[in-house]
């Protein structure tokens, strides 16, 4: 009976919606008039899914990622992240939601040059007041193969090493949702493959919902779901 109940709980967890977007539109003013970036986008993402958002440059995929993560607001429409309606919150409130349940990996790494690798990884947990920030950061750096580089600054690390630090930092806050924007975009093919493996290994270990924007077919093919955007609309 306990096994049955556990199975039912697992199914319910997998079917839980962690992100929902309804009728998302994004327009920006230009000299020629309003430019439509996103047009009537509806999207739901379940807990535990890995989702690749793909499309040509200028299709709106990075804008959509920013809106789903609460970094930007749509012109019209509504977005929910976990139990919070992001579109009903101000920036400070959205930042609190992001701090509670979101991790980020960016193409440009976004490490703080004045902090060592371990200090960069510790930062999200320290901001939350976690007493185990240093211990957890050291363990994460070991997991990404940088246990011997904890006290190196970003300028002393290769691009692949910097991205591994960025991935460790993203998981340091134990996020329920991880957003990644072109995480292999600045890496060579071999280094990109290693980073892809690492990203998915940690994602499985932490049971995180992964949403990423990528032009990298190797990365997109590893995801359980693909969302194709063209001209601001989801077409597949």
C-alpha cells in the first residue's frame, strides 16, 4: 500500500504545473511603430521536465525566457511561477520569488570578477542566510570537477571552468526551476559537450525543472520537450 501511495505521489509530482503563461504578448515601441516580439503565447511546463526553447535569432525565445523567469514583464497576459502570479507582483516581490525557487545559467557566465570561485557559488545561499553556504559550495565545486580551483578568480579560469562555476552557483540555491540562456554559446564543441553532460547530471540529481534557450542541437536533443518559436508565436 505504501508503494502504491508513493507511486501515486510521484505521478502527481510529475504532473504538477510549475510554470504557466497565458496569452503573453510583448511589444516595444520603435520609430516605425510597435514591434511585436511575442504574440499570444500560451505555455505550461510540468515539474521535472527539461524544455528546450528553440527558434531563429529574433524569434522571441530569449524574451520569453526572461518573462517566464520574472526578469521581464509582458505587455499583456499572465505568468505563474510555482504558486506566484509574477505579473501581479512588483520587481521587489518578483526578486523574492526568484530567490526562493529559481536558478540561472547565462551564456556570458555572469560571475563576479572580485569573488573567487567558491565565493561566487556561495553567494545565492549567503543571501538567503544559509549557514551551510560554504560547505555546500565546496561540495558543488567538487561535483563539477573544480575542487582544486575554489580560490581562483574568474580571470584565472578558462571559459569552460567559468561556466562550471556558474552551473554550481545556479544549483547552490537548490532551485525548483533552472533557466539557462545559451549555456554553451561561448564554448568550443568539446567543452560544450562536457558542460551539457554536467548540466543534465546535476539537473537529475537535484530533480530540477530545466528550461533553456539554445541554438545548440546537441543540447536541445537532450531535453524531454522542445518548444519552437517563430515570429513571436509557438509553432510546435
